[in-house]
C-alpha cells in the first residue's frame, strides 16, 4: 500500500490533522486577537452557568467549574469544529440529578465514564449521522421537558427552602401544589433581582458584560451588605483535582449493571446535543469548515472519560456558549482553550465565589430553562397544527417530566420510528382502467378495445404499512386480463410488498391474465430480481413507463386476436 493510501486510511481513523489544517488555513495575528477576546467573553458567560449547572447536576459548584475547565481544554483541543464550546449543560444536568439521587456522586462519575466510552465508540464506528433520524418535534419536546425539570428543580433554591424529594418532576410539581412551602423572602428577592436583570438587560450589551454574571455580582453584594440569612454556594477548592472524584478503588462495581441505562441516556444526549450544536454553529459562520462529526464524537468521548477522574460531571457542546463565541468573532479552538484558562484563573477568587447566594444561581437557571425551549420550532408545530408533530412533542415532553430520562429517550426514539412509519404509510394505491380515448390523447391508437387492461399506480413505498391498501385495490381484478403495475414513484419495497406483488402475479396468471411492470428504479428492480419475479415475467413484460407497457400489452392482445 503506497503512502497516499496509508494517509487516507489514517485520516479516516483520526481526522483531527485534516480538521486543523482547514480550520487554521490563513490564520493571522488579527484572528488570534479575535479568538482570545472571544474566549474571555465566553468565560464571563460560562462562569455563572458552570457553577449553576454543577449544583443542578447533583454535584457541587466546584464540580461544574472543573467540568467547564477540563472540557474546554480537552474537548476543545480535540473537537471536530473549532467554534464548539463544551462544558456542563442544562440538558445534561437534568439527567444527572436523577442519577445522583439514586446512586450518589460516585454513580454520576461512573455513569459519565461509561457514557464517555460509548460516545467514543460512536465516533470510532462513525455513527454521527444517527442524530438525523430523530424528528425535530421529538427533540423539541425532549428539550422542553428538560427545561421544565431544570426550572422545577430550582424552586427550592429560589424560595430558600428544602422540600421533600420526589421520584419525578411531575410528582414534585404535584407535591409543591398540594403543600406550598413558606418562602424565605430574602432569597426570593435575590433570585428575582437576577431574573429581572437577565430579562431586561439589552442583548447588545450582553456580549460586553453578561447579565448572568452581573446578576450574580449584585446578588452577592446585596446579600453581604444587608447580611441576608440565605443559603450560599459554600466552599470552592482552589484546585481542578477535587477530593470528591472517581478513583478506581471507589468504583461501585456492584452497581455497574444499574448504571448502564443512565450511561446510555448520557451518551445519547451528549452525542445529540454536540452534533446539533455543531450544525447550528456552522450555519452561523459564512464559509465555515464543516464539522467533522466523527472527530467531534471522539473528542466528546475522550473528554467525558477524563472528567470523572478530576471530579467533573459529564459535558457536551453548549449551543448558548458556542453562539456567544461565534458572535464575539471567535473562529477556532483557541477560543475554547482561552475560555478554560480564564476560568482556571477564576479559582483565585474562589472564596468570593463561595459567597454567591443559591437563589442567584436559581434565577440564572430559571431564565436559562425558559430560553432553552425551541420556541421557533414550537410555534411552527402548533401554529400550523401539524397533528403528528404536536403529538410527538407533547408525548415526549410529558414522558420527560413524568418518567425516568432513560425511558423518555427510548420512548422518543420509538415514537420517531412510529411517526416515520405513519407518514410514509400515507401513500396511495389506485386502479385506473385503460380506455381508447385516454390512449389516443396520449398519442397511441389502440389496436384492441383496451377494456381488458388496467393500470395500478403505487405512490410511495410498498411495505407492510401500505400492504392492506394494495391488497384492497387488487382484490377484484377479474375483469382485466392485462394488469400493469406502475412503480414509478415507489422508492422502496420490503418483503411484505414483494409478497403482495408475487400474489398479484399468481392470481392474475391463475385466471389466464398477465402482469406487466413499469417504472422500476434501481433498488426496487434489485429486490424484485432477487425474489425471482423479473425472471418469471421475462424482459418483454418489464418497461420503462406505464405507457410503454400498455402499448406492448395492446400489440400482444391484437396479435392474439388475429391469431384466434
């Protein structure tokens, strides 16, 4: 094998060098300056979110900060798109809080490690395109369900109270509605300050100074000046190697079987969110190098394998932070690395960060939860009254807040398959008798009377979903000796469809008739040939169009009439 062939094969296994060449082509000092400034801006946005999502994941603020630092360095350096910024996210925290409640923080670390291995394997086998098989309505419903989980999960912190835990978000909502807690009004005031500031802060100012960061600063100052008795974050170690981290000696081996399902959820969510983020980000940049989904999954896998050993929670690419990076002028992975280094410097002020009120973080997360809903997609679904999409959205959203997140993902995927089958089953099967007038208008004078001929038009796939319609249409063809089956608009067949065609041929030939095939595309012709039906009919009864098949049948019928 020559050097060029080896190079191509190596690029298939590990595409990062090619990604880097495309990303840094024409790189200059001005680009570096823009990337560094964008990295500083992203760090200002990421700091409050990292602290908040760490707590929302059932871990600590320190764990969220470590996750953002390590993910930004490792995943950012290895990723398949330079504009991606990875770290803890709201969607991931909604999955992790359930794992933490059942298996503790060590369970979160082990599930994250297993998920990292799964994501890495998705990259090895180049399965990044799997995200394209999930309908947008299901993704929107899942996202809205996660937004509700995050919002409800922060009610206690916002009110400054501690209510009994519940097995699901839906039960938590019911419990709060039945037994409303008495709020700590000082905590409510601090949380409300952050919410109002984030909602009222002009968008054009947000790139210069994020409202979430300003809200945390003001909330901390207010709590300190007025000596408010409200819960705060607590101690944040000034290190990225936390005491509470995954160590091989602490792995709960007996609980591994129970952690497989949560790990699958984390892996699926991490892969989907990262690939979607890459797609969205790529559209925001003119002439942007296309994201390499294989390399992105490899990077996400490596990052999530490494994170638990530092005390970090699972990470994924974050659309909000990546958008900030792009809008700030950042273009390469230098942005992600710079943002991590700035967050690392933030550990120097860890004693100040430890005094941030929990209610302030709750306010940040509540606004984030509201904004993470895909409002444009939701408006399209309900505004145009797409019934199947509405059903998929509502079912997935309800399952997300009522069931385990693993079950919700499985239900969403199953629902995707059902929606697909339902939609492609809407094809039509129609019977159209041949008449001399129709053929004359098409440019052919019938040599026979044509009353013995009919065309069956199949619109759409011929498979188990459309089989009943085909069987009903072909159940009574005794009046026709020549039956032309037009498959011009049939993209595919399954074994059920082949069986229906075979039955049509058998029934027609049993009464002395003939079946003609027309308009076969390559996949359909391939399957019919494998089934032996084309050899059975012979090439004289297989035509490019229904018109040609009718003409051939007419000539044969006329010849038979003359012979008779």
